[in-house]
């Protein structure tokens, strides 16, 4: 008689829900634990690229994601008056604006709605302790609830506390020196269906992107400042007003809206690098394992793929060590391809001086020219591989 294996997944965003979907499809009992008190909607633009499109097809979610498209049609660089300086290629599924462009919360919601019957999700009760022995893994949540499982998947994100407890000093953080502040702002008649991107001196960027909810997503990003993620909201807003006081364009409007928006999110771009993604019966996935940051791009695609690959590697064996090793071997090349950013990328993307800004704009015009457009398009490709996805043995339709 076959014993049903039980997996606990910590984190109910894209990586965690993908793992829940595929582990349940391969016969596992699945419990998802989420720190937030309810499903976390909202968030900024993500996209589905490369082999992640194949995973999405296998989940039966391509049409659902396409129906939730952000409505963004292209990407343009603009000056302080909003005039277009250059336009990035957006042709085909992997242009600067991908064919499958969607808000993070909308993608997670699409997966959540499609989860196979039997997946249990518990909100507001995160993991407090983790213990392992030969029989499996035991987690105790903050409410005191004890759960025993054959497998723990940590998919909590870049600042995962559970990952840090289990893996300790094996977690390497690489601060890229870039602060990003995200928020939703009211849409105006001046907004259109393009991602408008303004770069100016002082290592500062301003972004506006359309969404499919009647609002606009805004980002203020800059290099070379303090870690805003350590500050409270009032101090963050004060620092932003000081740093962006002379930027112009749509910046005053964004700063005013950030003061009242209910989804302000502050991030210090930090890569996560780990020599191994497994320890005993515990593994990590998504940003908790390899945060590539928006500088690298493709985090949502890698998260989506990771759930499938992990379940596929576990579907035909009871040997967790062998399955984890196969999971790492398949995923590592995709992650390394995005994580290995050149040293010059931050100074180039965030010029400090007028000379640096002039050079940046010259390069922007060159790479968006008809001659170099094919090369530029390749720069936006992530999660690309010639390898077939691992075979998977399904137990549930």
C-alpha cells in the first residue's frame, strides 16, 4: 500500500503556489503556510518568458494570464518633458514588454484559482521553528501548531526568515546598491499604454506603467543611497522628496500619491546566492533561493518553473536527496544566466553625472536602432533553454 507523502510549503506567492499546484498534481498532500493574514493581491509588473511559457501551458493558465494582461504595449525612454528619446523593441513574446505581461498579484491569483482540490492554505500563521530527523521534518508555527511532513519547501521571498534559520551562514546576500520604491497611483489623462522610463543625473530613475485596474504603477529607483527598507514610511517619503526635489516630469505627482497609497513597497535590491538549495528534507525555491532582482529580471518566470521542476524530480522517486539534486542541476543554469550581472550595469543604468547621462542616452539610441534591435531583444530573454522540461508523473487530472 502506497503512503501519501505530505509537503508543507511556506509562502503563497508565485513559487509557493506553483510548487503546491504541481506537488498536488503528482499525488502529494499539500499544506501552504502564508505569513500574511489573507491573499496578497497587487504588486508590480511581472512577465512569463522562456520555458515558463511551457509550464504555464501545462497548467492550463495561458488564456487566464493573457486575459489579465496589464495592457502595456511598449517601453519608451523619455526626457524631463516626457518626450520620447528611444523605444525598446517589444515584438514577439520576449520583447521589453512581454506578450504575457501581468501584475504579480494577478499571476498569483490565477494560479490560486487553478489549484487542484485538496491543497490547504493557512493564512496568518507562519513558521516559527523547523526540526528534522530521519522520519521527516517538523514545523511549529507562531500559533503553536505542529505539523509533520516529508518535505518543507521554503518560498517566502528574498528576506525569508525560515530560510535563514535552516541554512544560516550559507545564505549570501549581495546588495546591488539600488533602492526601489513601488506604489500604485491614480491614472491621469496623460498616462498611456506604454512603460515610460525617465533616467536623470544623481543615479535616479522614474517609471510609470499602465495596469488593467484603471490605475498606474509607479517606481522611484536610485543608486548610491541608504537602505530605505530599514526606515519607517514617513522617513522613506521624506528621503524621496529630498532626493527627487529637482527631477521634474511626473515625479511630484508620484511623490504626492505615494504619501497616501495603501500598497507602498520599499526594496533594497539584493541578490540571494546559495551554494546549495537543500538541507535534509528542506529545499528553497524562488526569491528565497536565488533572488535575481529586477535588475536581472525574470524572477516570476523562474519561480513558476521551479515549482514544476521540483515536483517533476520528486514524482518518480522516494529518494528526496536525489530529487533535490536533480532539481538543482536543472534550475541552476537558468538562475546563473540571470544572476551574473556585469559590474558596469548599475553605474550605466543609474548615471550620476551629466556626462554619464549623455553616454547612457547615446547607448539607448544605439541599442534601440533597427540595426541592433535583434541583439537588444536577446538581452530581455530569461528562462531560455534548449533542454526539455523534466518528465513528470501525474496522479491528479
